[in-house]
């Protein structure tokens, strides 16, 4: 049985970022329709889900690679926004961000240092804040 599955998948393309997005997106759409009950959402979700699996079991390797590359290139901006937000959230534990009241420059200072004088690196404005 395992051997059969292995032989079946050997020449197939397999999963990639685009297929993951299609199958998960499809599931989310179908789940959403359970609440909204419009029907069209279920249909869209089902089509996305099935297309995701068609890609996974596809034998046209080059075409699938090209599609995934296109997807990765065109969604890089959106994916970076999430990555940056996550990074900012993690940094928020160790740093506090202040805004210079003269030039609106954002200044990051380490947390837990008590009352400190902050000097804006852009305009040189000085102010005292609790870090
Ligand atoms: Zn400033």
C-alpha cells in the first residue's frame, strides 16, 4: 500500500506555497459559507480546493514551478507586510518606540532603563521619557 502510494506520487509535482494557499483558502471559503450561507462562497472554495489538489498531483513539473514562481513574486509585498508586523511585535517586548515631536522620526529605545533622555538622531531634538 505504501509502495503503491510512493509510486503514484513519484512523478507528481507535490505541494508548494501556491497549492497550500489554494487548499487552505478553499477550506476557509467553504467554512465561511457555513455561516454566510450564500452558496457562491462554497463553490469558490470548492474550486480553489480542487485546483490546489490538481496542482499537487500534476505531472507537468515545469508549468507548476513557473506558476509558483509567479505567485511568490506577485505576493512578495503582502507576505513581507506580515513578516514585518511579526518582527515588530517580537521587537516590542524588548524595545519601546517614541516619536520625535519635532520631526516625527520614530526612535526605538530599549525597555526598562527608567527615565532617560532621548536624542533624536535626525534633528537632534532632546526629550525625557520613561523607557
Ligand atoms: Zn527629530
